C-alpha cells in the first residue's frame, strides 16, 4: 500500500473497528479510562485499518491488551478482559470472558453483526470453574476439553478443505489450462502446505525468540525426514 493510498473500508474492516469502539466504551464505563489506554485503542485502530486481516489483527491486539493490562478484572482473574458490558457493575452474577476469536470477514452477509464460529473461555463470577464456549449454530454450548480437541481437529480439516477447493476453483477458471490430474490427496496436501506455511509465518511474527522458533521448525522437518528414511 502506498503512502497516499487510503485503505478500502470493507465490511470486515468496519466490523473490526466497531468491536474496538465497543471495547473502549466498555472500558470507559468500567472506570478504566486513561490516556495510555486511549492511546492503545488509537494505535489499534491504525494497525487494524492498515492490516490485510482486520479481524485477526483486532484479536491479536486484544490478546496483547489482556496480557499487558493484568489486573483489569475487578476479581483479579488473569485471563479475563475485564471489559464486557455486564462486567462493569461488578455484580454477583457478572461474567468473566476471555478474548473472543471468531470469523467475521467480508464473506458474511453482515460481518458487523453476524460472526461465526466464535470461541472463548468464560465463567460466572460466583467462583465456578471456567468453561470453553463455542458459537457455531446460533447457540453457545459449553465444551468439554475432549470436544474442544475435536473442534480443533475439524476446524483444521475444514480450513485445509477451503484452501483445496478455492485452489481447484482458481485452476478451473484459467481459460488455457492443462488438464488437471491431481488426486484428492495431492490437492489436500498442497492446501495443507499452504496452511502450514502461513501458520509458520504467524508463529515467526509473534514469537519472542525467532531463533528458537526456527530451530523447532527445523527439528520437526528433520524428524519427518528420518521417518521417511526409516
């Protein structure tokens, strides 16, 4: 993006900025307003506006805020953001909520309100143990650790399938293409590699020790190579 170009105000971008506005308003109502927090939210808006992935950037910044603001929750719950609207009054039935991860891009009819596949940790303020909460069909069921593991497995398979299908679609739209001969396994392997490289890029970007991350990746590749030679 050139210095003179203005980011396109896509529905996904508007939705991410709206969530930042809502977070800041809730923080202000909770008595957390400060120049430093205002500056954080201003910087968050700037980064989200320039990002190619507004929803992902917003989630990462929310996690950063949660980590750096330790003590924001009135009860001292370290994973709680301390800013949901129903947390502001510090009532007996208030609800602790972690950072929420969800899909809310331009592929939705109304990204600012729809969202899908939202996932977070939550607990009521009465001392009950936190649960994993997932919204996939309009409902918010609590998940057991085993169900969360199944969700992660299915989500990865789904993501690989999305990459495989869109890649196949792109090939099919080429007017002068050679006959497509890849098997389903080959298509999914190529898609999985794309997902893996993107995941590794994210790991490198977020790691505080890039050298250690590189060593871990090389160790994994060496292990795969030894298994192939066995």
